[in-house]
C-alpha cells in the first residue's frame, strides 16, 4: 500500500506536538513510508514573537529534506501551514484544517494572548472533554504533553492567510463534530478546490489523530495515497 510515495511529513496543530501523530506514524511506517513528525519550534525571539511564517519556514525545510514523491499532512494550524507549503509536496492531506482566506472569516471568533497557556492551564478533566472519542490512556498522555502556543501565530492564522490552490492532489478530512473548525467549512474548502473529502467518524477536533479510530483513519489516508 502506498508504495508510490516514499515519505510523509506530519505537521501538528497549535498547542500540540509531533506526538499527536504517533498512531498515524506507526501505520505509515508499516507501509514502508519514511515519516517525519517534528515539533514546531519557537523563534529565537521567543514564543510570544513567533509568527506563522516562522513555522511555515520550518515546515518547508523539513519537507524539502524528505525524498520524493512525498506527502504533506497537516492538522488544524498544521493544515494551514501545510497549505502554505503545498507547492513542495506531491500530495496534501488536511485534517480539520484552519482554513485560508477567505474561508477564515467563517471561523468562530477567538481572542489570542501573546502566549496561549494551553500547557500552563491544562487540566485532565478539560482534556477528556476535548477528546471524548479517545481512551483514558490517550487523554492522560495528551494532558501531559500539551504545550503553550504563540498567540501571534494563531492571530495570523485567524486573520486570514492567502494561499494558492494546490496543484497536487488534496484530501480534506472533517470530523463529524468539531467545535473549532466546523465540518461544513472543511467540506466547502474541499468542494472549491476539487479535493477529495473524507468524513471521519471522530467527534472532536483532534479525534482523527487521537481518537479510538485514529488507526483506521490513517489507513484510509494510505488507501487514498495509493490510488494517486
């Protein structure tokens, strides 16, 4: 499965890390793909001064280090970062992505401090609520690994990032329930771009990565890549 593709870069969302992709990484590596799932790093000026473009440069550098043909996979903020670097990819997979301009205007309104205290303010009860489709071990692991995030990068994303329509094949994945990026918004983006759309059984924003059916979702993505 997916022999045509040699590698994949997996880009995590805001407040997360490469660990969010542990299940997908295992599924992809079993299919003999070389997989990289790095942690996005704060700029030299610190997290509060880290811009969207600082992250995008990291994504592009990591992607260009992988052999082609290569797939670029991003979730949430990572999805928007992946869109910004899609010209260097041979296939693009977007999991509940923060949408680019002009679709960004349909996102629920949010206020972002300079440093979003997702790690500092993390609570296990809150993590369980955010991951209703994850098992207890996954919720506990996530609770221990959330990180604070750059409010500047999040504000940039929510203010609207202009990207070109990708030239490579695109798969959009939308959870059945998502309080952060409405599934209808992801579906509208897929329709406009002529992309494939997978409606995941997940009922949370990061459910396709961390929910009980994460491995099945990853397998469906591999099948889509194989058909390309």
